[in-house]
C-alpha cells in the first residue's frame, strides 16, 4: 500500500455543523465532542484572534486605526460593529484580515486531529452557508434547524436582547431555507425536542460516523 493510500484510509471525515442563532448548534457540537469528535469552532478561533494579544490585532489597527483597539488591548467589538454597519466595505476588509488567520489555525487543528486518529472532525461554522467556500472542504453538512419564532424566543431568554435586535442578527444570516438546501443531515431541534431527545439524535449520527 502506498503512503498516499494509507493516508486516505485514515483520513477523518470532515463534517460541517451550522444553524441559525438559537438553533442549538453549540449544544449539538458539545454532544458530538463527548462522543469523540474533534470540534473546531470557527467563532472561538476568531474571538481568540481579536482578544488581547491576538494575531489579528496589528492588521486591524493598521487597516482601521488604533482606536478600534480597546483599553483592554482587545478589539472594540461595539465600535467595529458600528463601523461595519456604516461602511459598506468594512466587513470585507475585516474578513480579509481575519479569515486567512482562521484558515491557518483550522488547518493546524485538522492536522492535529488527523495525527490523533480522530474518526470525525466537526467544523462548527455559524456562517457556513454564507461563506460559500467551505463546501469543497467538507464531506457533509449537518444543519441544526428550528422555527424562526423559536430562535427569537431562545435568544431573547438567554441574552436579554430585544426581538428587533435578534431579528436583525437573523437577517444578517442565511435564511432557514438556504441552510436546509445545503444540508446532508438535519436535526430538527424544536417542539418536543428536549436535551435527552437531542442527545439521542446526536448519538445516532455519531454511530453512523462510527464514533
């Protein structure tokens, strides 16, 4: 057997996990992690890059000004949000700084999980559908789905945001229909679905991936 063939046999499955705000995606990621999947959280990587001492901060300061760095040494997220909403190209400029760094750290995490012999790597990506480029890097996509009114109620209860604020976040994300159209697997996390039922669904998917 050639070295490339041996690598192909042990290459872990790469599963994209996504869902709208309040869908329960993070809970599903945690459950998959408990079953032995390697979880790579794109948002967590991004937050670390823009925390105090983060690798993205010099580029952000150069592109947007030192005033975008707060007194604590981290990205001033509130000021950046205002800037992104006020300038049409600000989001693209910010993503041009952060996305290559996220990709670099993701590649390192994938290599580590592969060396550990993990059977499944779960890429937890809130904006998976919106990004467009992830599909070619994944073997399958799992969407955690629920009704939009359920999303609103959950986020308002946990964060104290107003209905209008939650709806604004949802409008900036892909629609429910767009996520479902991209899905290979769907967990419908609504109605009578409690934590134990969600665990049962996740366990079935884990078993399919031989975890």
